[in-house]
């Protein structure tokens, strides 16, 4: 997977993805500190990257969803893995679900809409089809 790592993602979570040989692009290195969410979403979309973030609500509002709020699909190529748990629980949750994430990514590549949209909670894992 080609991942865009948001500024809010702990290094310990990024290490899990790197250990599994996923391509990592850092928002802070490529776009700078405190990059506006819209620019992050545009970068993910333009480069067909899967955004990894703890900032689910803001990116959902921008429209990185299957059914955006305004019903206008702006980001047709950006995926998103959202952690909806405390940052200190992120590494453990990433370790627990990495195989499922990889499986779902493989399934997404078989669909016409190839975006991977996943929400990782403390007690569940949701794939948005």
C-alpha cells in the first residue's frame, strides 16, 4: 500500500506499516508542518494514496468517504485508514488489525472503486464499502 501519514500519527503506528513493507510518505516532510487538511486530502487524491490519520471527523467532512456530505465526490482516488482511539492504543490496534487491513486492501483493488476506507476503533474494525 502507498500510505500518506498525517502529522498526528504516532511513529510507533507508522513503524507497523513500514515493517510490513508499505510505502510511506509523510505529510510533515512533503507538505510541511500544520498543512491544511484540504491540501492533505488533495495530495492523497492526486497520488492515489491511503491517508492514515487520527483526524477522522475533519477528513470525513471534507468528503473522503463513500458518500460525501454534499453528495459530490471530490476525492475519487484517496483512501483513508482512520484510527478512532487514543494515540497510546494505536500501536496495539495496528498490530492487531494489520493483516485485516492488507486483506481489505487486496479486496479493494478488485472493485471498480479501489479506495480503501477503514475505521479502527478500540474495540472494532469497520470497512466502508
